[in-house]
C-alpha cells in the first residue's frame, strides 16, 4: 500500500493506457458510448468544448473571408463515383440509405424498410462531390472566384473498431471548400488553413504540432497533396489533428467547375478542402489528462472556475451563498481572451466527492469558500495543473484581479509539458536495427507506452513504407516542413534520401 | 405600361404567390434546390440568418439552465418502435440505412450497396427515443432531475412535395429534451419554452404570433399535449413557427426513464420536447419580403449595412475607399443588441445592379458614398423598409451615432406591418355559409391570397375537424390561450362549444 498512490481514475496510464482513456472519458463526463454501433453521445461537458472550438475557429476562418453554408447530408451514389480515387477511398465505409419509409412486416410483428430508392444515397463521408456540384453552378467567370466556403456538419464513415472521439462512425467536423482561378492561389489557401490549424492547436488546445506533408499513400482520396499537423500523445503515438488538401483540378474536372479566364479561355478551377473534427477532443484528452482525470486548457475549457461553498453549520448557508453568488457575478463579467469567464457553482452537500468530481472534469480552477474565508475576504484556490492538495489562500481581490494571468499561466504550463513530452520522445535514427528496437515494447508494465517520433531517412518508395507498416504498425506521419535538406540512406532499403520524415505509431 | 411598376422579382405576390416565394429566395441568394431529392443548399446569406437564430436562442435557453449536447444521427428501428403512436407518426417518412459499404456491381459498371445491417437504422426524424435511452441511464434518483438538454442538429423526414425552408426532407433544427420529477414541473417547462419561442419570434423575427394548444389530431406523435405558436404569412396562411410538447410519461415508459422519489417509490419521469427549425427562415421571408426581394429584420439580419462606394473618376477611388474603410471600421466596432453590427462593403463596378442586388438581399440599410458626400462628410442612406428611391443624405456622425435607433425603427416597423396584416385578416365567423365563403378564393387575379384566421366555435369532435379539412383544406391551427370562455355553436355541426379556435389554411 505504501507505494501505491490512489488515483481518481483506474487503471492508470502506465497500467493500461487504452483502458485509462475510456475510463478518463467516463470519469470526466465528456461522452459515452451509445447503443448505436460506432456512434457516441457527446455530453454537455464535452459538447461545450466543441462549442468553444467552433467559436474560435469561426472567428479565424471568417477573418480570411470564409463564409459558412450548409449542404445536403445525402450524396447520390453517382456523385461519389465521379472521382475514381475518391470513391475507392470511401466505398468501404459508407452508410447507405436505400429506402424512404417503413411498413408493417408481413411475416412478423414490427416494421421493415419500404419505398426503395431508384438511386441509393450515401450519408456524406465528406462533401467534395456534393459541394462541387454547387460550385459548378456558382462559377462561370474568373470574377466569381475565389469561392471560400465552410460547413459545420456531421459525417459518417462506418467503422468496425471505434474509440470515443478518435474514431467513431459518426463524427462532427468542419469542412472548408474553396475554388480558385490559379494553382498558386489554391496552394496558398491550402497552406494558410494549415497555419490556422497549427496556431489554433498550439494557442488554444496547448498542443504543439508538427506541420508537414503526407506521403502519397496517406493522402486524402483524390487529393494532389495533403498537408497535416501531427501531435504526440502521452503514450508517444501520433495523432493527426487536422488536414488541408490541395485538390488540384481533380474535383473540378469531376464536378465540372469551369470558368472563363480574363483571356476568355475556358479553365477548370483549382480547389482545396480542409477539416478538423471532434477528434481534436480526443487529442486534448491524451495530451493533458492524468491519472485523476482530464485537464482542460483554460482557453478552450467548458468552464474555467468552479466555486464550492462550504457550510460547517446550517446558519452559514445564506451568508456563504450570498458571497459565492456575488463572486460568480464578478468573475462572469470578466473576459478571458475575448470570451466571458465561465463559472460553475457547485453547492451539493456530498463531501469530498464534490472536489474530486471537478478534478476529474479537469476544470482549471477550483475555489473553496467557507465562513472563515469570508471573514478574511479570501478564497481557497487549487489549480488543476498542480497536485490535488496544493491549495492556496488568496485575497478575493487578488484572485479576481489576477485571474487572467493565473489562467494564462496554466495554459502555458500545459503547452510546456506537452512540448517537453514531444521533445523527450523525438529521436533521429539512422540504422534499421535501432529503428526496429525503438518501436518494440520493452517494459512489460506499460507495453502501450513506448517509441515516439523517429526522424529517419526514407527513399520515397511505397514498398519500404508498406513494409515498415506491416512489420511494426508504424507509419510515416509526415515529411515535416522544417526538415532540413540532408543526404542519408533509407532506414529500410538503404536507398538514397534527401531529408528525414517522421515515423510513428498513430491513432 | 403606365400602371405596371417594374419589380425586382417576377412574378409578384399578387400574380403568383407560390412562384414568387421561390423566385424571392433565388433573387436574395438565401438558398437553392440541390440535386438530392428534397434537400436544399443553404447559401451563406441564408446560413448567416440561421447562425444568428442559433446564437440568440442559445443565450435564451442557457439562461434557463439548458445545456447543449449531441446524440447519434441514427436510430435503431427497434428504438423507434418503442412508442406506438410515435412510430406510427413517422414511419411513412423515414430515410432508412440498410447497408454499410459499397462494392462493385457484378452485372454492370459502378457500385452497389453491400454489407447489409442486421437491424436497419433510421436517420433521426426527431430524437425522443434515442435521447430517452441516455436519460434512462442518467437518472436514478429524484436528485438527478431535472435534466435539461438541447441539441442543434439535422433531421430527415422524407417529403414528396418540398418547398425550400418550409418543407424539406433534411432540415436543421434544435430539439430540447427535458425530464422532470413531477407533472407540474414538466408542464411549466413546456409553457416556459413556448414563451421563449413567442418572445423570440416577436422581438427578433418581427413576427407576431398566437400562442395556443393543438387539437388531438395535430399533436406530436406520442405527446399528451402540443403547444404551438402560429404566425400569419402575407398570403394569410398560417405558419407553425415552433412547438413545445408535454410528453407526459409516455416516452419515459417507452425508454424506461425511472427514478426513486424522496418517498423511495419508483416513478416514471415526466418529459418534454420543443423545437424550432430552418422553417423559421421561410416564415421570415413570407412575413416581410416584398416584390423587390426579402426584407430582413435588423436584429436577425445576415448583415445590417452595406457600404457602396461611388467613383465618378478613377482618381476618386483611393480617397473614397479610404473613407469607406474607416466608416466600416467605425460601424463594426458598435453593438446592436449585444452583437457587433455586421457591415458589408460592395465596391463592384457594375452600375445599378449593385444597388438592386442589396435590395433583393433585404439588407436593412444601403449607404452610398461618393466624392461629393465625402466633401460634406455625409452619407446617402436608404432603408429597406421604404421605397427603393427614398434616400436621405445624413451627416456621417449623425448616421453613426443614430444607427441603433435607425435599426430599431426598421425592426419596429416590420413588426407593426406584420401585426397589421394579422389584425386585418382575423375575423370571427359564426355561420357555416360565411365560413365556407371566407375560405373560397374570389379574386381570380390572386387566387392564392385569400381567407385569413377565422376564430370560430368548434364542438371538439375529430369528425367536424376532418370534414372541414376535407372540404376546404382548412385546419384548426390552435385553441389560443387568449380565447375567452364564450358559449357558441360548432361552425360545422352546431353542437355546443365553450370557446373559439382558429381555423386557417396552413403551410
């Protein structure tokens, strides 16, 4: 017992990382599995994070001229078939609507599908083809370009093995779709959106990311180039946080998005698409959560502060609650990075469970207020990025006046820790034996936590990439933009290479 | 020609009201039909209205303790079947997913559905049953109640005859779902949400509404009581703008939402649901649009002001644009009812088309700025609620300083006009002959615009209700809360009645 510290979540990360992930989601009340295969229920504490993500990204998108719109949930099968690589990529995971009503079964109780559709409809796995059809009608001259559209929507990609937030059959996302008159302008937009994602991940989610380019085998089906941001989780696996695709003229050809140029020639438009999803919340959990629950970065947290009144005697109640209510009002009227500070008041009389509930929910600041604190006009403050029993008494005015700095400090602390994890488990490896050794679990106590980001040379062949994936379940996450030109030999075949790529296991 | 005034939209309301509705949507760039049967594309100018609706309603909901969450798109068929009246009500309009992938056809080119599902999934037409399943797990004691949840989502109800915004197979909406320990509390919530809808429609959409109760035949399938708000469109038909349902214990029984009471007995919860949808935008159009396009109430408008620079000579351009940019900045930094004023700048050099584009789009204020205006530090302002050529020169500082009042004046004016329309076409009718005459089109020039809201006595029998519906396509919109007790005779059978209900044709 002596060495065993009790944690709020069981098992711990070291004991069983995948199970810890499920339990931490349960403990924090973010989401739950639903009885519908592969779908999840996002509970209020989890959905509030998504609302904050939408709010911040909307502002960033709109500042670059992007406007929101909404396109149909269903895509006629024939639309999906227009781009060969695209349909190939999504055919194996499409939910297909084949009927439009239900009628009583003839052989038993209950209802059966009826009213068969002439052409089956696919529930959108992504909307390039259906949005392309609109673009083809919206564009006729170069003067109509660029078109800069974003949609917040649910999409469905049928999954056999699901993991909440990371891989679910239905998920929420935004998908941006743009059309341009020139290749250069479309490329510029592809990079611009990746920069927005990278900045958002770093500044709001406190997740340091690596920007780079996918290999051909990992590209979006139908894209000419896929850019991505990759982040390292606490088990040292990579998570793709966002992608931005340069689609060349492939989808413009498939959907006939044509325009008359200033020279009066008929041209195909150049298009892009880019997206992030509720997967980001999975990344947020695995970047910051600990064995006591999730840890929310203040800038994106469902709420920043919980006030917990303490009554020792029944007589205290009205006095304490009055004080708490006035503090709630004062804090809620202040802003933290353009949004009002969100304050929860929890006056449940349930003992220590109350404090632990909020630790598990990852709220940045827990504040206890009892009669003695009020006598001294003070509050008792605990930070989620410190030990659970590390509490400080602060004068109320200092707490209120300094709350923005306090939250910023927590935000920065989480980013620093995540950056440290990324740094500590990034290596350069130049020989095959070390490479294979690096990705082989050694410590039987924590088999799930091993490896990291291996910066290695690769000859560029799909064969070497596939061989490594088969042997180790390790993939090339990206060719980082920051990789310097450097001559080397492919980690698998020894063939020539001119810069390093990142190999890692991934979600 | 003399009497024929040219309008921006053809046909006019009087000429062909249904066709005018389609054309006004096209002219205003709000939305378009999609190639997917029954689905629409909501374009940026239309979607911005929906974003504003979401923003305002979110604030109103949250102030009453409601939290947002997200539940699965798909509902297992067996869930839907749990409540008999419910499944009966929706079976004829369900999109059914029967397969989870596509594979190459054996008899031709192309793909066919594959991977049949053991149990078909229905694309949610509404979420009582799937949310009820979660509630059944969230509730065990009276201490867990109430649960107050809302979800913003897309839903699908297959429609054969569609009309943009008013009736589409897929639409966007919010659906609130609450569970309570007592009947009284659930009833209170049902009424509370109706009041929120009514206030929102009036204050933001400038639509006067009548609050009332649906007859049993018009109730939500499975509800014990359906409350509604009904508004009158310009063709005097009724539009149901929002509904709030008291579900009794029906869905709690179907989904087993049970709790232990303070007396330690096991009880079924009392539930409610309530929703408004993109249909509101259809109502907005038909309440305020004229023969020149839509007219947006400032509080919910996609943007409030467009600035249109005028250059007579190329030399003017930089000076005018600088002035326009500074005015844009000044206006955008001001607030109109808790939201920043949204300003568009249109510097396209396309002649009079520019001005008409914005008239058709219904922006509340159009502002022209040329070199002469700048010399006088003035702007040339046109209001959408006045004639298109009614323009006023205003000092810049007066315009900026008075813009909130100006917008409020427009908002009030639209509400007054809509209220006038409602008042002018509301009648009490007490004999069958007059009733039938009232709902029979007389003027061959405008057969679509006739009738109104007939406040009549009704005996309460479903037979009389159905008979009138069959004869005239007129339905009972609601029994208004404000109807006074009054003895009378049923308009159809002459049987006794104790208060009036509203009969009307409806969307």
